[in-house]
């Protein structure tokens, strides 16, 4: 299996696991599952940052760097949220993730 295919498979498993946790959280309201969702969001954001950085289709430059940074900072910030529970950090991670997503969309339009 090629590296690209294994990365793609890892992404699929990560996203599927995250979605299962989100659904379980919604259905049960369990605080432990809610925490796992928060941790999972951090890993998803970090994964998106990694795949953006490693994708050779995206030209090196400000857009790629900013998108990667937004995703990575969102992921790391999410772990801070899990540990501290700070609402302001939670808001910042959400804004960073949305910024990363916008960057991702723009990179794919090029």
C-alpha cells in the first residue's frame, strides 16, 4: 500500500471514528464521550493540518502556510480546551478551524 493510500485510509478511519463519537455524544449526553469528542476534534484538526502541509498539489506559499498553521493551532488549542475548559480558547480554536477550512477551499480552487 502506498503512503498516499495509507494516509487517506488513516483520514477515513479518523473521521469515521470522530463522527461515531459525535453521534454517541448527541444520543447519550455522556460527559466522558463529550470529552472524547473534544479530543477527537483536536486530532482531526491536526490531521487536516498535516495533509494540507504534505499535499504536493498545493503550491508553497502564504496560503498553504496559513492554512496549515490554522489547522495545527486549532488542534493544539483544542487540547488546551480539554485541559483548562477555557471558553475563550474554545472560541479561538473554532475560529482557527474555520479559517483553515476557508484556506483549504481556496487552495482547492487554484
